[in-house]
């Protein structure tokens, strides 16, 4: 008498394997888009992994450090190549967490045009789990993985405010101010870009980006994008800005030189001042989509407007590039952490100089438009160059009060682009002098 192994009404056994087929170069490019949020060293092993989900002709990769989530999707190659129908019939969707850096190393050793098959673990003998397999031609790699269901997913955002900008415009805005972000962890509320709407009396509302580390300040003003009138005042963390820098630049290149609308980024917020969440959605080079979900810094940004000199008595107008180059040269023989450079202003010229007891001294004279009493200021060479490199015009103006007019010590110096008639551009910077 035959023994029935399962009842007649039992559901059929799914013999399909959890696998996906994709080009190595495509998968590596997508992985690199999420690697920026994954810390190299982690006390929580799962956070060094990337969550990979596959099914319905698509692959999704997610990485996080619990403050930022990067999610990247792309099309799989399951529908391409010989025997595609048989292949699709033989596979099913899956989700696994693989070690991100080792996976990137493996893919980096495979030809970008080679087809890779990624197979998720299946139950082995006695219910044990086998490792995930990455296979390209005769090369075969087995990677240990962790359960996908334990991977922390990005939090849900109830969108209360949103706006859209060209990717290049948002990238330029961050680039103009991020050099002044503080790295001092004790003043955590300065560790990011303060993004907020602003309106002066009688003026239209604008969107401002501001940064400061206590020694320098940068403020950029943009016309208010549609939808940003109710935007909350938030501090976008330094790491979030760094991740976005690369992604925005890559996205902008997807439409560069083409007769199409520039690539744009959608920015969303849940509308909370405290505990605010942001989401940035932008295109990827291969037609996929990248989403960055990030917590903002929960703190109060200082009233930076008080530091910006409104109408300094003195002004020097200089050629930006030659000044930046001269500062770099003269700073070679400066000493101390600040690498201080002295700037002596007199009619029609400025003399830069530095001195080191051990190394010697350096000086260089430049022409400038300056009319007023002789004035000598000292600047941190790196901070000064950073400020000059953030300006996109040929000429800059440095405005300040004479030391004797500000209580015997030099006050803050206002730096902005100059168009021949006045300050130009949306960027205003402040640099605090140092003792020399």
C-alpha cells in the first residue's frame, strides 16, 4: 500500500529558488550609492550590511546608520538574455542582508558587463542555512548574511512641507556653505546646515542655508521654491550633506548637455521643528531612483544674523583667484594651528605676510581697490582660502571696521562677491580675524 507524503488538498511545494540576475557594474554602482551612509566600523553588526530585496524585475538596496537611510532601486536583468522566460519561471523574490563592503569588493573584481547571479540562502540539510551566493561565469563567492526581517527600515514620513529644486542648484547651495560647518561635537547644534525660510520686512520670503563654527560663517539665500513657505527651520547634519553632495552631483550629470529639463530633487519634511525627518528623492544615472531619509539635528541654531556686519566703514576689493593663490603661498612659512597670515591694507594694495621663528618669513604684495586708513588684520589661512574658493566670481569685497573703531581689536570681516558696483550673488560670509 502506497504511503501518501502529503494530503491531496495540500498546497503545491514552491521549488523556485530565491535569485536575481543583474550586470555586475549596475549592481556595484547602486551599492556605491548607499555605501556612503554605512559606517565602516559598527558595534551593531547588522548596520555594516546592505539590505537587498529582489522581485518583479527590480532590485532595491538599503543602507543605514540609524540616523540616515539610503534606498536605491534599479531594474534587474531577469528579462534579458537567452532562456529569460525559463529563468523567470524558476526564481522568486527574496530579501537578505549582506555585508556591504565585502560585497562591493567582490563586485569590483568582476567585469562590469558580466552577468551576476545572486542567490539568497535556502534551507539546507537538517534545516540549516547556507550562505548567499554571488556567481559570475565560473567565479563563485559565498557571503555570510543576516536575517532581512531584523534590518531597521526607514521611518515613515507624514509629509507636511515639500519643494523641488534642480539637483545642481541644491548641490551648489550646500557647496557654498558647508566649509563653515563645525566639527566640534560638544556644540552639536553647529554640526550641520541650518535650512530655514526667512522674510525681511517689506521683502519676499526666501530660503536660507547657514553654517558657522564660531570662527567663520556662511549664509546663502535662494528664492523661495514653490511649496517651501511652510518649511520648518531644520539643521541638516554634516554627514547627510556629505552623502547628498555626491548623489546630487551625479544626478545633475544625467541631464547635463541634453535638451531636457535638468534633473531635480524632491525634498520633503514632516513639518516638525524638533524630531524633524527629511526625505530627498532624486534620479540615478541608470534610470533608477535614490531616496535619502535623514533625521535632523535636534538643537537650536544660534541667531547668526547678529554676527554679520551690516555696514562696515572700510572695504577692499580684490581679484579672488590671485588672492587665494597668494594666501596659499604665504601660508607655507606660517606657524601654529591657525597658520595665520597677516594682511596689511593701504591705498591701492594689500601686503600678505607670515613669520615662523623656525622657518623664516614670507610676504607678497597684491593690488586692490582700497581707500582708507592703513589697517592690518590677521586671518587663519585655511579659513580665508575656504571663503574665497566658495565664491564663484572674479572679484570679492572684504568689508570691515578699523581696529580702533571696534574697541581696539579687529571685528568680523564681511566677504562677498563684487560686480563693480556693489555686493553681488546670494552668498555672504563672515571671517573672524586672529591675532598675528
